[in-house]
C-alpha cells in the first residue's frame, strides 16, 4: 500500500501512468463509472477548501463510490484534543481511502504512518499539495501534448506559493524545460530552489520583475496571487501590483499558443476579460483536476490490492 | 438549457407540467428512483438553511443521484475572496445541476450567467425563493384540487416576507383568485404589489388588521412570522402580537376546508395545539417540497438535454 | 415502530439479537451491502461529534443507503428558533431513519415523540449514548466470547462519564459480573449508581484510587479521560493524574487476557506505547461500532415494517 504525500513520491513513469489513465477517463467516463462501487473516500479537511474537497468528492462519486468526512476543524474531533494519528486509525475503520488537508506541515505524513488505508495529502500548510501538481501536469500535457521542451513562466508570489515550488520540482524531471520567474524582489523564489533545485540540475532559468518582459517567450504562464500583506510597505505594493495583473492588453504580448494556468481561487490577478481568451486554461484546469484525482484514487486502490 | 431564478420564469403551462410530474412522483415514487443515476447536484449554501438544503438533497437522492456542496459560507472558498461567478464555473466541472442560496439579491442570477449547468435559485436574500413557491402551489393544488377560485389569506409580516410576494405573483395568473392581506400597519404588503400587481390586474383584495376578521371567508390561510424587531415600538408589538398567533380558538372561526400553510420554520405564530387539526397542512407542505424539487430537477435536466 | 433512547430500552434478548446480527455482518459484509438500497439516514448533530456521526454514515453507506444531515447546530435551522419537535417532523419527510445528537438531555426523546421514522439517540448531553453501549457490548462479547463472568474495571472520571454509567447499567443484566471502580475521590461513581443500581441488585463492586491496585484482577479495563477542570484544586490534580495514565509499565501488572477499551477520543490517559499491545482493543472498538450501528439500523427498520 502506498500514500501520496509529495509529488516526488511518484516516479516519472508512475506520473505518466496516472496521466494516461486520466486521459482515458476523460475519453471514456462511463467505462469508469462503477469502478469504486461500494467503496468510500473520507475527506478530512482541517481547514476549509471547497475547491479541493469537492474535486475529491466529485472524483469518487464519478467512480461510483461514496463520500464521508468533515469540511472544517470545528466540526471534527480535533476540538476534543484528538491527535491526527488517532483520527486516521478511526477513519481507517470507516473508509477505503482518504484525502487529508491540514494547516500543519507534516500532518498528512503523520496520518499516513498510522493508517491502514491509502492517504492522500490534500495540502499541508505551505508545504505540499500533490494533487494540484498532478492537475497542473495533466492540464499542460493534455493541452500542449507534452511536458518537455517548454518555457514556463511563474508569476506572482513565488516565495510562499507552494503550487509553484511543487510544479518546478515536478517539471525539472522532463527534458529541456526552462523557467522564467516573474516576481517582485520581496517574493522571489527561495534561494534553495534557485540553487539546490535549478542550478544544481543545470535547469536554465531567469528572473524578471515585470510580467510584460516575460510574456513573449512563454509557452505557459502560471499565475498566482500577490497578497498585499506580503509587501514590506504600501508604497512598493502600489508601485508594483499592476505588473502582476494579467489583462487583455498584456495578453497581446503573448504568443498564440501560450497557455494561462492558475491554481484558483483568483482574486484580481487575472482580469475577468481574459476568461474568454482561448489561451485561458484555468477553468479547464478544474475539470482536469477531477480526472487527475479519479486516476489517482484508482491507482492507489490498485496498489493497495497488489 | 434553462435556469430557475424567479417563479415567473415559468409559464403557467410549465408550472402545471411540473406540478403534474410532482403528483406522478408522489403516486409512483419507484418509477423515478433511478432517473438521476450517475448524476450529481451541488448545493451551494452561502447562508445556512437546513430545510431547503436537505429538501434538495432528499429530492436528488430519491431520484438515484448524488450530492456534494457546502452548507455555509464559512466552509466555502468565498472566504478566500472568490466571486460567485468563478465558483459556479468550478462547480460546473463537478456537478450536473446546482441549487444556490446566497444572502445577496441577484447572486444566483450572476451564477446562472456563467454556469454550464442548470442553476436553481434556492433563495437570494429577501428577493426570490422559487422552489418555495412551487412547493406552495403544489400543496394547494394537491389538497384543494385547483389553483383558481380561491380566497387566500396571507397573515403576518407581509412587507418583508418574500414567500408571500412570490406566491401572490404566481397566483394572480389563475382565474378568480382574491386575497385578504392580514397585517399590522407597519408590515403591510408594499405599495408596488398593491398597485402594480393587484390593482393593475384587477385582482380583488382587501386588507385587515385582525386575523379573526378574516378567517371566516378564507379557503386558505398562509401564515408567516412577525419578528419583534419589525415594529416601531414595543407598545405596538405587545398590543398586536396576539392578532397574529393562530390557535385552536381562532381555528373555530375558520371553515371546515380552510387549509393552513406556513413556509416554516415557525416560532410561535402557530400554536402547537393546531398541529393535530386536519386543516393544518404545513408539515404536508414539507413533503410536497421534496416532490416539487424532484419534478423541477427532472424538468431542468430534460430541458438541458433537448 | 420503535426508537432507541436508552440502552435499557432493549431487553437482553433484543441486545443479543443485535449483537448476533452485528457478528454476522462482520463475517459476511457483502450479504448486507444492498439491504438499505434506496433508503436514507439523517444525521442531526446539534453538537459536533465526528466519530459518532461518521460511524453512522459509514454504517448506512455499507448497507447501500445514503446520508443527509448537518454536523453542527450552526448550520441547522435551530438558529432560526425552530424546535426539535418541528425539525424531526421535517426530517421525517426526508429520511427513513435518523440519528440525533443534542447537548440537551431529553432532546432525542422529544424528537422521538413527534417522529414518523425511527429515532436513534446519538448522545444527549451527559445523559445517554446507547450506540456507544452497544459498541462496547459487541466489542467485549466478540473479543471475550461472553458478557457474563467478568471482572470489569472502570478508570478515570466515573462521576460524569455517561459511557461508564450506561455500560454498568447494561452489564449488570448478565450473570456474575463484578466491577472495580477506579477514580479519585472527587470523581467517584454517583451514589445513586452505587446504591440503587449496584447494591440493590447485589452486584459486587469495590472502589480503589490507584489503577495499579486494580489491574491484576481485571478481565477488562475501560479507560476514560480525567479532565483537569474536574478537580477541586491543582495540587490534587498534579498529585493524582499519573494514577490514571495507562502505560507499558502498568500494563505489566495486568493479566495476559485483559482487554483495554476506551470510548475515544483519548487525550493522554493511554500512552501511545500501549497501542501495539495485543490487549489494546480501543481501535477495534471503532470497527465494532460500525457493525453495531449497521445491525441497529437494520433492526429498527425491520421493526418499523412489522
């Protein structure tokens, strides 16, 4: 039996297998609509996340399975002082697989060590969120046709954005990928990623401050939100925030095939006017998220039974 | 594909069709128990409403379908600043139909403009609540046999009560309906309804202050709650509140066939002693609410597929 | 139609029947996986209890049924002033059976008097929690082979612990059961239990302060939590709390067949190091809780249909 804590728990071959399965699900949904008949997923959300929780629930229901769980810590027994380790042992009696989201780094890992069912980390603090990474990879591979030979721009808060860090880790395993890191000085990608991940693996990258400067060369733009609180002072925020808002005007600078991704929810970093641009892929990404989670659930249950 | 925002979105013929279907569901529930196999409803409740939410969920489950969603804004991604328009685009990837309740007028409409699945307004602030109106119409037609030729009393807070306004709008489309509007001066039906809806359409109505004065002539009494906060002063409230409490004594003034309806929850405006009176129809109304919603879900899904 | 408010609502024969059914479910789960197809349980949790709620939900899903409900009062219509009596009449239109947890003693009973579906008390304040008692009895009978001829130790807060009181009431109905009551002076079993339940029925018992003194003679140790707030002063708490923490060292004093039970959640009254001891039965108890609830649901639905 295996768990999924970190996207890197999976080899490139295993990820390819999951993405292949997801594409087959997309093409033939009815073939899979009873694969999980009689099975249950527990969604243990110690912090609310409608998007991720409902994506797991839709995935399991699409497979014929059922759902139980909680959507916030307030309605969980954590309020009575129960440890995550004890909760997962309880949940192992109730469900066949589980997705856990917890504000504390490592909580999902602790759960996995005591669990008798496969555990999926559905986000632990600022740390890991592997099903978002699978979703991103599936979206890119499905819409671009490949995961290698890409120039990928990441824009916004690259310091705290866990989805960015995870996707960088995942994509450097494919040949000929280069990155353009677009952020204000305060929110640059952490140095350990630049040095230990990118430089050490000879992955080409550059850093720029203005989105306009990066757009023409990108195959893919991954937008994230810039929270005002992250800036050292109001002045810097006001001066720079427009650099990180993607609008119709800026989209003119991009190539005809440049995809726009975003982990959502977006606030104002992508103007609503961009939604109708055929290059906007962030709502398709939501749909791919369901297929990716369906494929993951099936794969972990298959590994459990081997 | 169509949505349901306002009861008047439906023609009289369409409403009759939905009520016919609801009565057939009531008579032959097993005929419908697999009509929505493999389908999902999303219940997006930005404010809690157990009655309405569970009615939708029971309806979908009775049809063989499944449910996902959230029961309060606190556990939704609205707390992260996501717009309703973005949420519905996400939900369109997860479910086949959705019911949305939102404290803000027009929120369900905004959702419907961006949705790729049918959207049902399950209440937007004090504005519209069309499935309550369908429920009321189904209850009346099922128990009275017809929706025309009725003298209908509305009692309580007629100023703010959206269920009252909606039902007036819906019933004036049937011939020979007259209204008795029973309320304190402060809580009279708004003048636009008296002038633009009733007078302009030559619908007979009268206004009275005391429930006792109206009871003898009613075919139907629709009770609503009078909240203390609505009164200008404590004195008026104390003087008048008993006028608006229906008890056994007042029921003696009513005809043997007069139905009592209430959208529920009730607080004290109908004494518990009335519950056993055969004319009390407010709990039957709950059951009709499930049939009405089953019929509506089936109808909207049929229209989507045409 | 019958409800379950109190474990003593069931005769010894009826309990034996439910436990037999639970064991058959454990042995042949697939035989029962469609027994509740098309049926729904409503879980009405006016106070959160993940463990109990999810146990009911897992039980109903294992039987092929569906679930609806709420997990806290905040998302229920109780906030609008609706009585439990009105809520259950609504729920009777939505579901086939219901489990209700309410902080107020007697709330489940009030619900049962107005319900047209079987009501299970899933805990009413410090009062009753009959499915925990069924779970405890099933665990003991399954692992020990019998419910008579046992020396049972209860340890911790025996004053407020409703699970302890209920299990004492239930077990004195079996022959040759004796109790060892292990608690600080402040948290002794209430005198009405000692006098009216134990002494009056000639059930042998003794009271001790230190867990070590009781362990050698027990067939079964039922642990509960000692909350700091229960003590009259900090000094007493500090002096005594270690008496009530079960660890590896203390387990050496116990017999090779002594079972350890706990209603969970535990905080620190059983050291994590005890979990791997084969005598630790508290996680198995969770699994038996699902079987017990499956058997109870089937039994109440069968009685309803008779």
